[in-house]
C-alpha cells in the first residue's frame, strides 16, 4: 500500500512538471521580443526547473 502511495505521488509530480514546462514553453514561443538565443536559453530552463524560472521569466519580461 505504501508503494502505491509513493508511486502515485511521484506520478503526480512528474505530470505537474510536464504541464508547467509545456505552459512555460508556450509563453516563451509567443514572446516576439526575445532573440533566438534567448528563447533557447529560456526553453532549456523551462525543461529543467519550470516553476522556479517561471517567476524569474515574468519579472524579466516586465523589465524589458
């Protein structure tokens, strides 16, 4: 029973990571002010740690 709970929590974490990364990736692609290299750098960050970099991305976009 404990294994099932652990696996379900891990599955939830992986799926939420994928959803957040895909939403972040979409926002990066929509932004026309970023250069090609900046978009690639943000896309890589979106795949690694989407929730942490999401707030940093929003903050930097407001400054531009």
